């Protein structure tokens, strides 16, 4: 168990809908990362937060947004969903948000029908 | 976009044999990390090697890094059926106060009992 908690584990929704994925980092970790994993694109970095502030942005679509709250949990909001958004979404955390290893949650499997 | 590219994409060996996976990358790095992913689960950190290190060991794992060739290799000795998983290299790029860990597409290792 990595200590990173993601909910829900599975999500099935329809095109055009909006969903929220939730992540609780390991106790003491200040930085949260979101990744998207699909068969064709592999693991894509979406966004990183450190202590509530956005620190780095990757291939995150404008339809997607995220935030990190004062209690350090993070949410990833996906809106106007398309079939191609179906993927496994991972949250990871690290202590300082620097050059260190990441601890991954078990992911949320999103299926857009 | 992928920074690291693993080779081979898939590898099948007998239990007890050694498994070698390679990773090539394109830009200067701070460190290179290897992660393991069991089917559909979260990634687990295996080992981190810094840009000024050439070789690192952890149990049955041996990682080498050649920054002149922009490549790394992961050797798993005396493989076990439980080593069956996908293995990813990930690089941290230098720059601008941000920390972005970029993953390759992975090598799928099958260890046959």
C-alpha cells in the first residue's frame, strides 16, 4: 500500500458529462501529481501541485482542471467528456515536489460511453 | 510527450533467467527512475539513479546510466514469476523550478514458471 488514496476506483459515464476524481496524498507529502494512462498514449503527465499551488503543467486539456486544497487532498475535474478520455487516471505524491521518487495511488478507471 | 523510450516493448523469459530492459532519452536529466506496474495497478518505484552516478544496485536489480549515450538499463537477475509486470523508465528534466517526471511506454516482462 503506497499510502495514496484515490476514489472512485471505477467510473462509468456518458459523453458530455463531468466527473471529479479525488486523491489523498501520503501523510506528510506536500506535492500531488496527476497522470493519465491510455494504451495509445502511455503515461501522460497532466499537472503537479505543491502545497496548494500549481507547480507544473503537462498535457492537460482545457476541459480538465485540478486543484489542491488546504488539507492537501486534490481533485481532478474532467468536463465535456469524450470517448477518448477513457483511461486510467493516476494520482501520485511526493514529499517536497523535487527530484525524488513518486508514490502512486491505485488509479481511477474512467470509461466514457 | 514521451521522454524515455524502453526497449524491447515486450520480453518473455524463463524463471531463473536474467531480464534486461533498456531506456533511451533525449534531453539532459537530473535523475532517471525505474518503476514497475502490475496489470492495471498503480506504479511502484524501484530505483533512482542520479545523473552523476553510473551504476546502482537494489537487491536483484541493477541499473546503469550512460549520460553520454542518453541511455539506461535495468537488469533483473534470477527472475521469478512474480516479476511479471510492465517496467517503465522515467526522467526528470532540469529546469525552471518545476519537476516533471516523464515516462516511457514501458517494457512488458513475462516470466514463465
